[in-house]
């Protein structure tokens, strides 16, 4: 027995079906002992119910409420991004019948909302897979938006009793996790891959479930890159406050002048440098992504970090004649690019430019260098203050 939590906070228990391994006949896994599951009706976004041979099913609208929009804003800001999910199962969009298309998505509510919003005045069935509250693309890579879950969900929702056809329309970005031929063999449903973007679904359906080149082309424009910035900034807030406090305290104590003078000089510049490093990796990097040098995201973050460092050092006006004035710039040339480079790698999971193997390879060489640069930079920064 597994359990999930609906948007109102109440806990709901429901069974997950089981795919058992084949006994040796060479036909692959088989579906057995699959309990029936129906999404609960008292979720806040459910507008009504529709009676089917499989039972009373929740009905939803393509018009999002203010609660839906507010939930999206909070998820974008990272307030409860990892717990923004709905109950899996079959939902009715509008007033579908047995010939209406079946669209498959993840139980990440933002994915669900985006799908239904893209289909105004349309009737369809929405089959929601349990992806642990992860969007389709990421869930396909992790395996939760996959063959096994899809087969289990078609059986547990009694989809064969609801529709007379045997077609499932999946988002194209879910393809890496699904073996269409296995789904057809185990469930009897043929998998069709729809367009990349939910907004293209009306044209796709009107064209007889055929996608054109535009629908198959992945882009990562400025708008989509910029929308990721708030959550990245939110995630850096706590580490920033901790690091800023540490640097302020250290500089105030070991500086050559009085407590407040040290804090306003070395400490304040350190805090501003952290702000610059975060801005480089979490703001300027996604905005300028296509124009920054290098293929690796860490290199892109490094380049913008170096530029920010040089600008800040020029504004600070350090005396390069003294030893302290030579060492301090070196410390920030290590610290700021290292932080900026690290934060830039956070965008590898949402960009269309990367692959899982490439990301792993980049992290293996980039993370040790970033950590080493940060450690050496911190030590040289303390040394510059002590000899000033």
C-alpha cells in the first residue's frame, strides 16, 4: 500500500499495481494482480465528476483557477517544488466519451496543469502516471515515467473499459523511458508520441495525430531560461546567508583596523563578491547561455564569473603595489568563478543541450576543480587580510 497527499493536505491511500517477471517463456514481464485505482474527487482542482463503466472519475477543466496559478508561482520559487503532485490515475477533461483521445502525463501538477490548459474546449482523457512528483522529461530519465508504470496505470485505471480505441498519446520527451513495443504487448495499447510542447497538441490532434517538424524541434529560448532563475536564487539564499555571515565575522576580527572598519571594507566587499558570483551563475548564465564560450556549463559559468571578478576588482581599486593588494585579487579570481561555475551546472538538468552521460562526465572533472579553487581562494583571502 502506497500513499500520497492531495493539494488540500489530506492523506489518501491507494494501491499500486504490480508487474511480475516472466516465468521463463521468453515473452517478457506480465501484468498480474493489478488492483483498481481511481483518483479521489476532493482534490482542489477537480471541478466535477463523470460516470463511467470504470466508476466515478474526477472531471477537470482547461481553465486554471487562481489556486492553480498561485501553486505554480510557489513551485517556481521553490516553496514546495518537490511536493507539488497530484494523485495518479485517469481524469476526464471536459466531457470525453469512449472515442476521445487518451493523453499521458506525469503527476507533477505543473505538467498536468500545462497539459489541460493547452486544450481549451477539448474533450480528452488524461492518464496521470506516478512519477514521484517529477516532470515528464526528468522522470523519463530517472525511469519513473516508464514502461512499467505506464502498463500498470492503464490496467489499474481500467482504461480498456473507458475507451473503445487502443491508443495512448505520450509527450515526446517521455520517449526515453518507454518501450512502446513492450507496452503494446502487455497492455494492448499502441503508443503514439505527441508534440514536444503541450501548446501544439490542438494542431497535432486536428492533423490526425501527426506532428510536423516544428512540433518535433526542441528549443530553449530566453523566456524558458529566464523562468528558471527565481528557483535557483531561492535555493542559494540559505548558503549565501551562511557564507556572508562567516566572511563578515572573519574579516571583522582579523582585519588590520577596528571591527566596523574591517567589516565595511573587507567584509562588505566579500559579501558583494558573493552576490556577484551568485548573479553570474544563477542569473547571467541562463540569460546569456547561447553566447557564452565553451560547451560545458561549468566553463560557461567560469567565463561569466571571471568577467564579474574583473569588474568588481576594478571598482574596488586595489593597491597592486602592496603584497596584500596582489594576493586579494587572486583570491577573488578563484572564489567568484568557482561559485559561478558551480551554480551554472544546475541548469544541465533542464537544458536541451545536455545528456546524462555528458553531465556525469562534466561533474567528475569540474567539481574537484571548483572545490579546490574555492578552498585556495578562501585561504589566500585570509592571508591577504592578515598581511595588510
